[in-house]
C-alpha cells in the first residue's frame, strides 16, 4: 500500500478561526467569488479574454494621451 501524500497546503483542523484570515474576509466580496465559481470553465475563460482586451484598450488609450 502506498503512503498518504503529505499535503502541506491543507489548512490544519482547528476549532478557532485564524485571525488573519478573518481580518481579510471582511474586505472580500464573496458573492462575486461564488458567482464566478458558478460559471463554467469556458465562461470564465471568455471573461478573462474580455478583461485582457479591455486592458489592452486601456493601455492604448493611455499611450495615445502621452
């Protein structure tokens, strides 16, 4: 039988919430995260492509103003 793989990235089981994580949670809109996770991989990639096109357009506009 193979040995279990050590997964250091897994949060340790604890009954107390991490104060650092809790401090960041208040500033994160989790509704947007949930909405994005409800999308398919293809939809997420399409959104990423749109965002990249928008970024390129902003850079071009910024260069045109110089």
